[in-house]
């Protein structure tokens, strides 16, 4: 096979790296919160009931911004239920996931958890069953200076200083018929604009995210963005994108190229947003918040009996167990987000613990890393400085869903201050190792600091409760750097990273 050649030009900058691209998502769904981040009886639990073993894994994962509390859950959420004395909090039915919500974790507790993990809280408001008044009340409670009724309520509940929450989601997936309070683009655009205007009257520095499409397969995709943005463009700063991927019908070749569809999604939303910008003669460029993205075996979930007529507290739902192939695809999706970082400046891997998550836990027992943990954690740790768009000359292969696709995909980051650089690569070939030659001379790479890969002879190998370390990172054998030229051999179905100094 002809070697792949990658050339890096330090002037070909996508964007300065914004750490919000490494965000995640905690929703009150299944065991994400209860038995996930929160389990008072666990041996590692602190006084708040948070599992400190999970806190350490979240730190290792490198999650930055955490979107909360939903997701579908937020569209019927009453935030007031989750503050004040725990013994007085009501148990409610959560219609989104057909379960019972105890409200033992609410805003105050979750904000303290974010402080434990060193992450930024990104809050969502309910525009499904509620609206402007509830959003303003939550904003006052969370960020108001003492001296007003709701800010003083927060003080009485133990938090004197306002929470530093600057990023707010205006509802969730309001284009979806499954959403509590689902509405048309026209109706949602109007309520989102009015809510955003009111929230910015309270604090002009807020960064607000309006709902885009919940998937590129939605029949309203593109038109939804246009209508919503024409109503709300002047009042919001981001439009959201949501996308999930899975292998279907044994078509691994197409699945490994899932990032092609993500690129199409981003390009379409950018084009639509820029059309609205020019139509309105605005000086502002709309940013994208890809605040739900992951691997999710939704077909299997919908065919299961996870959601049934019982009303249960924290039922096991959406607990996908991920393979090496899943991790390679996830690593490639993260490469795609970085390749489009000039417009996608915030992203949230959905979700964080137990529910389609990189971290799994067992009640009263262990916590462990799924295969998807590794590409995310390494990229978050190594990526610094600016994102560079390399030129990639590689072979191609045919897919049923995406046509002809490149065998190798890659992105590069470089930090001029420290001289550090990092290359992130995937090999989509199912059968062939591929030699890759990367010209890093323009960024001054002198030596390899770290070279790791995620691959396995069995692309469907997984980490499970019984075998938690079946899959992990391995050294990328044979990596060499001489005179600024990096040479690596990528195993089949692999994700790899090389950092240099």
C-alpha cells in the first residue's frame, strides 16, 4: 500500500484551541446521576454522596464544560424541586425517560460536583413545559448577587457567592416529536428569542445556545435552523447540533467513516447560519455547540424493554458497552470537531457516566474505563495551542453509505509557547497497516514525547465489568522522528496519537 503523506503548515490555522470542545453531558437519565456520579452508600462517597472514584476518572478524562440537567429530561423539569433541604424535595415522574426523579441531586449539589472535577457548568432551561419566568427565576437563583428573593434563597441553602454559569441552553431538541412540549420551528424561534432577550436583559454577558436540529436525518433539518435563527439570531450566540452514530447491518466500512456524515452536518448548519447572517445584515458570526455527540446503539435500545410501564428510580437504561471499533469512530469524530473548530467552539460528549458513557460503575463496586474513554482523554490532554489543518495525501476505499472515503484522517495541534505539537490519526482500513509520513518541520518538532494507539486484533473487543482492562492504550510501535519528519505505522481499525516537543 502506498504510504500516506501528511504535511503540516503552521500558518494553516483552523482556530485557537477552545477547551470547551472537550465538554461532556450529565442528564438525569438512567444511572448517570444516581448510582453513577452520586451514590451515598459507596465506599468512596464524600459528604455530598458523590463517588470520588468517578470524580478521579472524570478528571482523567479531561471533561471541561458539563451540560446539565438535560437532554430530554429538562423539558419537564422544575428546577425548584432540586434545591433546599433534601428531605423536603418531592419525587416526580420524569415523562421523558419514564422513571421517577427523587431530586436528591439538584443545582447546588451538581455545582459542587463540578468544582470537584474542575469543570464548567453549562445549564439548560425548560422551554418545553415552562418558559421565560422560570428561566429568569433559575438565572436569579444561580447567578444573582445576594439581596434579592431568589439569590437570598440560594444563600439560605448554603451558597453565598453566585455561581459562575455563563453558558445556557434554551431548551433541548424542540424539533423532536418525542420532546415534552415539542413545537414548530416558528413557535420555538419566538419563545427562544423572547427568553434569550429577557435573560440578556438580566445579564448581557451570557452565552446562549438555541436548539438546532436533533439530527441531520430529521425531515426539517436545515429549514429548522433557518427559521429558528431568523427569529433569534440577534439574541443568541450558538446553535446546537446533536448526532449519534452506530454500526448497522454489519457494515463496518461505512461505520468507520461516520465522521463524513458529521462533516456534512456541520457544513449544512454553517451554510444556513451564514445565510441568515447575510440576510439580516448582521455583523455576528454564529458559533456551533455540538452539545450532544457520541456512539449510541439506538436501534437496540428502541427494540428493548428498558422503557416499560413501571415507574422506577434510576433504571438501567442506554448502558451501551463499547468496542474498539466504537472507540476508533469516536476518536475520528473528535478529530472532525477539531477540524471544524473555527465554527464548532463548544461540544459535549453525551453522556459521562453509565448512560452511553466512557465511564461505567457498579453499585457499591468498581468504576472503569470504556474503550471510548481513551481517545477522548488523550486528545484532551495532548491538544494545546492552535488547531492546524494538515494536507493529507492518502488512499481511499469504497463505502455503501458515504461513497469513496479517505483511509487515513488526521488533525494536528501546536503550541508556539511551549513548542509542543500533537498529531491525532485514524486508520479506517479493516485489513491493512498503513505507513504514514508526517512533515512536522514547520512546527519545530524535535523529539517524540509520547506515541500511543488504540487497536486490537478483534475490533469488537470490549471492556466489561468482568474484564475491565481487556482494551487499553498500547505504545505505537516503530514511531520515529528525524529532521522534523515523523514516521508511524497505523494498525488496521486504529486511533493513534503522537506528541512531540
